[in-house]
């Protein structure tokens, strides 16, 4: 069992107030500022948001799950480059996550890579936790 | 309503057990944070993990929701302090799963009593995107405490 922790402080009302992710249990990052305008306008002003943190969690979980699946199949990756793009509609919530991965994997063909990536997308713990999102897409290709 | 996109990038090298990766946020708020399997499931050793990022997302999402509900009730908070804990465990037949997210919310809010604060925090929890999503597969516990 693993427990992971984060601490957040918020000051003031929604529109003009602001928050800070003060610290996380590992100490890996923080303090990071958050605000409603930065969350909901195209220009983030360099501030993170719950959706960006979810994108980061999903891309990292997916990458680790895919590395595991490839290694189990006897074709460990040299390198995986993944991204997750989370679409957020205020009032409706998260409507979509688009996962993209490019991999450098010796001795594996494109179909085998796509199949392993689909499996990682379905089974990584963050995918399971976010299973309520209507649309999670995957674009998986080997590097040229 | 506008559609907002937020993205992150991950680079991973090698297999799961001995490989390692780095995560970066497209806003630039954080970059090149290292991740690995041993630090994800054991001692974090200064490294973040998918679950820690989920904890930060949940605390951030709920902070904004509580501030929004208090603002709507014309009782904006002086300050809210939240701690989220995301717990991963091995579930028989399913491997590792996020089994719980627990959030403590304490607030200093002029002109409100503890019962009203607890009620508004519950409304905010119901409206928080992340609480709703994760409640489908994990236990979400939110505790409210008004500072007096």
C-alpha cells in the first residue's frame, strides 16, 4: 500500500482569490499557484491546475504501465515519449483525455506496439480511477 | 462555456523495474520531475508519482469548489487549508488500484457556523470534478472543520 499526500491553501473568494499547492509528501514540487482564471482561460499565466495535474498523473501512469507491458513481452522500450491532453468544460467537468505515445522499441512492429499501448491505457491505475470520463483516446506509434 | 485544454509530457527510458522517467507540465509550472517505480510504490525519495499528482489535483479541485460555493453563499473564506491523501493498494484480480482519496478541509470563514460550513463543503464535494470521477471506483472521504 502506498499513500501520497498534497497540501493546498486557498485565500479569498473564487474569482479574485487564489490558492497554492504548498507542498507534496515527496517534496518533489511546490509551492505552485492555482486560480480560477488561470484554470479556465486559455492563457494559464504559467499556473498549473487540477486538470494539468491529472494530465501529468495519467501520462506518467500510462508510460509506466506500457514500459511494464513491453518488458513483460520481452521487448523493453529504449524510450517512450507520452503526453496527455485533458479537456475541461467549466460546469460539465472533464470531457476528454487524449493520450499520445511515440516509442522506440527494438524488435517490435507497429501492431504489437499499438496493442501494448491499448492494454496500458485500459489497465493503468489512473485510467481505472478516471474510467468515468466519456472519451479517452490513444494515438500510439513507433518512432521512424 | 469554453473548452480548456491542459497537457503534460512524459519521457520514459527502459523497463519498469529499473527504468526511469521525467514529467513536465505544458504551462511550465513544473518541469523535468523524475519518476520511477521504486519511488512510486515505496519510499518516495524526493520523487513525485501519479498518485501524488492525483492528490494535488484533488486538493486543488476541492479548494476551488469550496471557495466557489462559499462565494455563492456570500461567505467568502479568509483562508482554506486542505490536505488530500490518495491511497493505492493491491486489489485481488485487479492489480494496483487507487482505493481511496481522503481530504481534510479546514477553513476560517467569517459569519458562518460549523454546521453550515460542513453543509457547503459537502455541496462543493458533490460539484468537484475530481471527487465525482474518482468516487466511481474509490472511497472518497471529505472531512470539514471550521476554525474558530
